[in-house]
């Protein structure tokens, strides 16, 4: 498969020279990669920092406790919310058995994190049945076992619903009801709900919560307080926001980024500055 891009430096490691290749690159806060795709599948992971990954299907926010899986030929763009130490694993087509076939946010286990860091030091090509090949195979086995997380924001296909979503992305605290949105779009409320669910797989309420959650994660990553985030997103109180956050992600907003302090890669774990997205 041939992938065309104006940024060929992004394709130095996805040529299939080995079944699995791992490379590293560090990015400053605010940097965007160009829109591009790879002829391999890809696991994007940051040992430090927070990324927002955009595809034709929607957006995903990726903190250091998570990674995003991108199937072969998935066009994507990555925006660095903070300084990011990115570690990328490229997987050749003949090694994809049992791996996801769609974009997913994955919970990165402690074992997988250490395997990714160890893989950064493996030179390619590596010998069959060597220690390096076995480590790469174990890395793939661990990816297969990971749970999928609900940190995605699917985009509808129709222009009317895209416009609605664009407003909610720009103003996550917008509190208009389904009935108010239906009136603005000149349709019945039930019709709006059916169309929205059909095009995104979520109800409008679920999509709005996801949009607020993603906005919250971005604001928290940039240093905003829980109180500031709660008020910005239209919650009546920090406790109401914290309840929603914990229900969706299993931890409180104040503790979500606590593992950041522990995500310092040891010496020899892919700290070189090499293109990896």
C-alpha cells in the first residue's frame, strides 16, 4: 500500500522492514503534525504530555495513561496540548491478527509501557526468534488484551448535525435542550435524536458529555483548576462535574493526571529525537 504525504520524514519507520518497529520523538506544546497516514497500523503513546488525535471519524484525547490505535491508512493529525514525549509502534499488515480494526483509545498497562520503552532500543531488522522479536511479539500480545476507553468524539455525516457539533465543540458549556436544538434545526426532537444516534452511535446527550469530558481533559492538562473547568463547562458546581468525570473515567478530575509524575522514561528508553508520528 502506498501512502502519499508532503512530509516524507514522517515515513522513515513505516516501510515494513520488520513486523514491528518502535521509534521516538519529542514535540513542544502547541505543535501540530500535518495530516498524514501510514501503510502500517500504529500505536501512538506519550510517556509525557497530552495529545489530541483527529481523524475523519472524530477526535480522541490521549493522556499518558492512554494510547491510541490507528489502523492502516488512517489519515490523522496530532495536536500537542502540552510538551509531548511521543513513542510510536508501527505494526506491519502481516502481524495484525487479533489487533483492533478501528481507531481506539486504549488503557496502557504498566507492562505495555515498559515494553514500549524497551522496544525503542531495538534496532531493525532483528533476527527471527531472537530476544528482540520475542519482546515485540509480547508487546503485540499486550495490546490485544487492553480494554477500550470511551474518549472518542465521533463526527456526524450531515451538514446540519456537523454544525450543531461544531457549536458544542466551540462552546462545551452550551446548555440548550434537545427540543431547543430541534427547533433551531427545523425538525422534530425525536427526529433529531434518531438522526444523531444513527450518524454517531451516541445520543445527543451522550455526545455532549463526551465533548465536555474531552474539553475538561484538555483544560486540566493546561493547568486549569477543577473549579474553573466546572464553571467553564456549565456545571452548577465542582462536585457535579467531578461526579460526571468519575462516572465516565473511574477517577476524580484532580487525580486523573497524577500518574504524570511517574512517566519519566529511563535512560536508554527511546529519548532520542526521531520522527515517530
